[in-house]
C-alpha cells in the first residue's frame, strides 16, 4: 500500500514539475510596433516555436517604452531601433549586449499633390521647406525609435519645432500618426515596413527616401540577469542565436508583403 501511495505521489509530483517546466518554456520580448504591425513576428515566431518548443511572447510598444519596460524587469529580451538609446540602456547596466539583426528605411510621406517637395533631392531641403512653408507635420511624440530619429533630424538641420504652429505632436503610435497625416493632408516620418503594410494611404505617397540618415537598424538586446534574476538568459540567447543565424536571417529576408521585402537581414555585416 505504501509503495502504491509513494508511486502515485511520485507520478503526481513529476506531472506538476512537467507542467511547470512547460509553462516556463517561453520568453518575453519587448519589441517595436513596426515588427508586429508589419506581420514579421507573426511570420517568424510560430516557426521558432515549432523548431524549439519555446514561445516568444511579444509586447509591442515604441522603443522608449520597450526599454523602460525592460529596465523594470518586464522582459527577457528587447528588439528595438534607436542605437543611442540602446547603448545608454546597456551602459546603465540594464542590457548585456547589442546584436544587430536587420534594417529597413525611414520614409517621409505626404500628399501626392505636393509638387514642391516631390521635386527636392536632399533631405535637408525637404525638412527646411516644410518649416519655411509651414506644411503640417505630424509627430508621434512618444519617444519611440521613429520619434527619436525625427527629433535628431530636426536638430541636425537646426530646425526648431517647439513653438511651430505647423507641428502637431500627437503622442501616439505609428498607425495613428499615419492616419492623422492622411486625414489632415499632412506629412510624417514612418518606417518603410509599416507604410507598406498600411492600407488607408488614400492619395498619400512617399515624398522622400534613400538618404543614409534614414537608415533604420533593428537590434536585439538581452536584459541583464544581474539586474533581474528572473531573466531567462539561456532561452533568450537561443532566440538571439536563431535570429542572427542562417535560418533566422534567411526567413527575415524572405518575408514579403504585396511582393515587397520589408526587412533586410544584416547580422553578419
């Protein structure tokens, strides 16, 4: 009787342990909205889970919020696109190392009917003309990677937007910014993946692209286990290895929407 009881208890405890191990077989990633809204993560992550059994759970927010959430311990890993903020995150001890994964481009979009901006060939000329002519500009204003890049561009070309009546800070996400620009016949900065995936373009189009200052690099960063003991370092680093390895990089490069490639792998460059 005792042996049967002990056997039953052993089986029960093994079952509980198995269930707990299964439940822990995931990592939490704070990521930008562009990787989620473009469909890339919906394309990649099921393939990763099928291969490894590890689920990658995603919180899609702007880069600033993603890094803040990770600082508070609400992540095992982050995937963001604002290099200076990423380096500060690491230097402050919250991240371990930055792993470049892929890139795309930032774009300036606006009304197709604007012949003035359509004729310009330099980024400085486009932004200067926006200021000089008071063309309505929509800013995300949310400290996302896109917002940080926009602020850096105004600063580089010495354009002060703080009191400009043509500058509208909405404090919202990329989709909201694009939608507002379309509704108000205005301009905004967006990443190329979100723009390609966005359906309500109406008469808006890409006004300017291609300048090196508009390159948009995405990277993975492991949250520092020394700061947050619950960080699943091994599982997170397995995911980093897959994303920066041959399989992950090939899949990233193969992902297309409307027959257009959205992200370009560059982990090995």
